C-alpha cells in the first residue's frame, strides 16, 4: 500500500509540475469545466429546457468533443461538426424519403445499402491527404449523423423537425465553445506556431554557438554545467517539432485575424522555414558528433582555426537570430543582407584558411620541423614523424569540415528564407 | 463549369490511385460500412430492438467513432470507451444521489460544481504524457458520460437502469467492432510497425549504397534515372517516420498475441531502433549534401579512395540488412558478429588510407611531382603549384570525412542494436 501511495504521490507531483510549467494548460481545463457547467445547467434547469427539447444532450456532447486547446482547433471542429451534421441530415432525410416511398419490403434494403455505401465512401475520403488535413472530423460526424438519422425510423416530417432541433442544439454548443475559447484567455494556434518557430530559431543559434565553443574550449574546462549542455541540445527540439508545426499550421488556417496576424496569413511559409531549419539541425547533429568523437585534433591546431570558426559560427547564428527577429516583427530587416554578406566573407576566409592549412602546419611547434621526403626513401623513423605531422594536418580537417558544410548550408538556407519571408 | 468537372475528375483520379496503391484501405472502408450496416439494421428492425431499447443509438455511435484502421487502435478505443463510460457512470450516479439528498436548492449547485471539477481534472489529465499516450480517449468519454448522466435529471433507480442499458449497448457495439476488425482482413499495428522498421532499414541501406555509388560514378553517367534517385532519397522516409512509429508502438501495446508476436512483445525496442536509425539517417543527409556540393575532388583522387569507400558502405549496409533480417525472423543471427567485424576492419583501413593520403598523393599524376619546400622560401610559382596539390590533398578529405563519421556512427548503432535485439 505504501508503494501505491508513493506512486500516486509522484504522479500528482508530476501533474502539479506540469501545471506550474505551463499555466495556460490549467486555464484551458478551467475553460472546459466552465463551458460544460454552463451547458449542463442550461439543460438541468427545466424551464429553459423546453424550447431545445431532449436534444440538449447534443449540446453537452458537442462541448465535450469540440473544445480544444487552441482556437484554431476548436473552430476547425465546430465548423466541421456543423457542416457534417447539416449535409448528412439533408442526405439522410432524402434517403429516408426514397426508402419509405418504395414500400415495406425494400425499405431496410435501401437504407442498409445507403448506409453501407456512404459510410464506406466517407471513411475512404478520410485517407485522402487533403481531406484528412481539413475535413477529417467532418467526415466522422457525417457518417455518424447519417446513420443515426437514416435508421431512426421516424416519419419524414417528424424527422425534419428533429433534424432542425438537433442542428440548433449543436449550433448552440459550438457557439458557446467558440465564444469561450476566443474570449477567455485565448490560445491562438497561429501565435503558438509563430512562437515555436522563432524560439526554435533561437535554440538553433544557441546550439550552434554552444557547439563551437564547446569544441574549442573543451581543453580548459570540464565543468560541463547542465545549462550549457541544455543549450547545446536545443537543436533536438528543432528536429522533433515537425508534427507540432504541421498540426499548428493546419489549425491556424481556420483562425480569424488576431493580434498581428491576418486571416490569410501565409502559414505554409512557416512550414517551409521549419523544414529548412530541420535541414540545418541535421548538420548541427553531425557537428555535435564531431565534438564527441574520440580522435580530437591537438590543441595548437585547434587554436589556429578557432578564431575563424568562432567568427563563422557567431555570424551564422546572428543571421538566424536576425531572421527570428524578422519573423517576430514581420518586417523585412535592413540588417539581414549585411549579416549574410558578413557570414559569406567569414566562410570564404575559413575556406582559404583550410586550403593553406597543410602547408602552414607541416612544421608543428612541439616536434622539430622535418621536410617530408619522397615516399620511397623514407626511413622508419622519419615515416613515423611524417604520420604525426600528417595526422596533425588531417585531423583538424576532419573536425572542421562539418563546419564548412554547415556554414554553406546555412548560407543556402538563409538566402532561401530571405526570399520566403516577405510577409 | 468545365474547370469544376476537371477538378472533380482529378480528385476522383487521385482517390482511385490511392485505393489501388493500398487496397487494404479500401478493405477497411468496406469493413466500416459492414459494421455500421449490421448495427443499423439491428436498430432498424423493430422486433430485435425491444431488448436494447432506445439506447441502441449508442451502439451506432460507438461503431462510428471506435472503428479504426488497425486492430490496436480499435482495441485501445474500445477498452477506453467501456472503462470511461463505466467509471463515469458509477461516479455520476453517486454524485446524483448526493445531490438529490441535499434538497432542491443545493441540487443544481452540487451537480454544477461536480461537473466543473471533474471535467477540469479529466481535461488536465489529458495533458500528462503517460495518460495522453494510453487513456486520452477514455478521459474524453469519461467527461462526456459523466456530464450527460449527472445532468440527465432522472431519479437514481431509473438512472441505474439507464446506465446499465447504455453500457450494454456500448459493449455490443465495441464487441462487434473488435470482432470485425480482428476477423475480417485484420491490420495489426504491431505487424505494421515491424514492417515499417524493417522496410526503413532496407531503405537506409539502399540510400547509403546509392549515395556512395552516386558520388564515385558521377563523372561517368549523368543519367540520374528516377529509380536510383528514389532509392537515394529513401533515408528521408526514415527521418519522417517518427510520429508513425510512436503511434503504432502505442497501439501495438493493446493488441493480443498475433502472428509471430506475443502479447508483451517489446514494442519499445522498436522505438529505440527507430531512433538510432534516424541518427544514422542524419549522417546520410550530411553525406548527401557532399554529393551535391560544388567543390568536388578530381577524379584521380576519387579513384584512389573509391574501392575502400565502396567496401565500407557495402559492409555497413550489409550489417543493416542483416539487422533487418534479424528483426524479421526474430532470431539472433550468427552472421551479424562477423559482418560487424568486417565493417570495423574496412573502417580501420579507410582511416589508414586517409592518414596516408596527403603523402601518397602529393605528386598528383597530371602535373609533374614537386616536393613541397619550406614555406619561407616559396616562390610565387611553386606556391601556386602547392595550392593545387594542397587542394588535391584536402578536397577529397572534405568529401570523405562524413563517410568516416557515418561509418563510426554506424558501428556504434550496430553494436547498440545488437545488444537490444535479442527478442
């Protein structure tokens, strides 16, 4: 029993931490509770109940299944639900009328066939990507309403009455949902997406900087505090945020103008930017594996390149940060061209340094310089020395190459984003 | 109008292609249609209807919302639905009883407060990751049932009767769903996951091979047929399959023993393998950017390394393929240790080749060999020549390095997977 209590306790602790970490989740819960209580009480207090009838149950159900964390998702579900119910209702009444006209015997056959065909077709439509993205929920509701209405077995005139009532209760439910989710501490999917992208950009810039400084400072400090480690791992968030970005962009499309965003804000551009950021993060991942690799370059060679590498990384991350700022302010920055130019210059310099590296470093400081001999005549001793100088010449290349790849990729991405973001 | 017809036509064409590409989707749709028709007709034909009562509507609804593409998802939803309904029903009856005992005036207050509290709490629980993974749908159903029952305003004894009926209809619906989804052409989430992972492994191996051959053959053929290009891009599937893997593993947990899989098959291992595969795919992504980069090594240097690179890549991809086979047959392969050993030897050789490269290639075949002089005394002419030989010495390193990274990563991954997969 004690273990059970402990388990429950840790579970509650975790839940509490979650709530403290993101109070908006708690607010969302309270909003759901509120909406549901309002609907329930409307239903519970009989006098009000008369007009809407027994169907008020549908209002409760609508609130429960439609209320989502952000406005876009709620709107998407509401509109889908209303449209799906309406379409299915009309169709079902039509099928029902045909069935009753065709006599007792054929009635169940016609109804059954109609349900089978339409349910199959609607289910299939859910597999089509464009439909899935926008009308998935609507299709479910369509199937549900159609089969419920067409098998209800009422006469057509009563059916129309019922359909009318049900639609009106659903509209009551959805409008309550929309009102509460839009007015009480709204969470806009678009804003979330915007925040996610800009925050990811900052993380990317931080982990790029962190990688380079970690790589070149590793000799001095082995402190590796959690803070910097966390910064370094920031690019992982970028790698993993694809699904979130897509669903957010999907919901954001349904949202009306809010804050700095218009109704037809180009949400798809965010996805493109996200994809380029992931491309970039792949490179940082490769770079990171260099840091953790076993064969490290000797320090004196690292020093030789550290300045220019720091320059490249800080210039690149400045470009990313400036882009994040551009997206935040939605204004074309005047500084961006300058920053990209500076980054390009730094990359060019790094490339030149790399080219001149083997010559300039063949005489490494600690061992006395030995001009390499033609291979055929090498004595074992000089050969060994050569391998030393060779590793000295090659190893830093091994370590630095990803930087060049990264930098050139960054340029490509930066220029591409530059073209894209002219909102 | 013509454009509209054309649009509808292309849409239908797309849908048809989708159906042809994956006939199981069509079968799933027919299954849904079948289940729904059976339930509807049961409801439609009055005589059978008496026992289950008006609540039969709930059976239809259950079928619509519970029936999913694979068995695991259906089971998950069914169990969640039944449990959620049952728990909520019991709680709601309790709350209702308390409310009726406390008199007319407090009744709505108590009911309202209970709905508010429980709805908020259940909504909040949906944010907790472990609950979200396993009981998300159950929480929704809990809220729904609780608010419906507690505000229904019936007397307690009638309520119990109703709850009993509703639960029984839901059980009828769910068992029909489970039967149809498990007996008629079942699609098991576990099997799908297994297939996805092994297929992704093959794709990874193919695109690794493709990358290397593309890189070293690029001089000869510019045919770039679609087939090989598609193979090359296979690693992108690996990068993008994270969400699918996770949901599949989540559903697979609910499935009973089927085919080669036991009930408590270690599905989580698949996720780990998937993660290591993604790590590997990041490297291939970096490698791929080398292929498309502008500065390519001269051919004679490529030739020098092509043999060993081919060896490394084919050995690595053999290891991956063998791992895929191991997962497919679920048997520890005797060959795997041998293959890993061979791969390690190849990697070691490649590293040695790289180390000896600058010396052995300083005299490039086309220009006459010139032994590099100490820097201070270089004439402009010799300096230029040196840069040539230097670029010759450095550029192939730039291109080959990711291979080494990749190979060493592969080893790491391979050994890790080796440890994991002993199912």
